[in-house]
């Protein structure tokens, strides 16, 4: 076995050209459109449920669903704004 200090110097390694990224390049307006369609669909199902003589349990389920959507939106906003604030301080 040879001593590592006696090895010849390494050849210069040429950097390979960068390959194009395989990212999907999803535009922000696409995300917004999908979110708005989903909320409109939920609103349509909720309205249909409430119009067709719902029971008390169905009304409570619709109300709880909208509470959950509202809380999720609030905490998403809270988390994203806190994350961007921490990124700015670094």
C-alpha cells in the first residue's frame, strides 16, 4: 500500500454544465385558482345541504367545517408570516 502523501496531485476537475431544473414551475395564480375553486365547491355543498331541510346534526357539521377552514386559513397566515419574519432576520 502506498503512503497517501506520496500520491500524485489530483487532476483539475472541470465543472459540468448545469442541468435544467426539473421543478414544475407552478405559478402563484394557479395555486390561488385551485384554492378558490375548492372553497367555492365547499360553499356550494354547504348551501345545498342547508337549503334541503337539514337536521340539527347536519347544520352543526356544516358550521364545524367552516370553523375548521377558517382556523386553518388563520394559522397558515400566521405561520407563513412568522416564517418570513425569521428568514429576514438571518
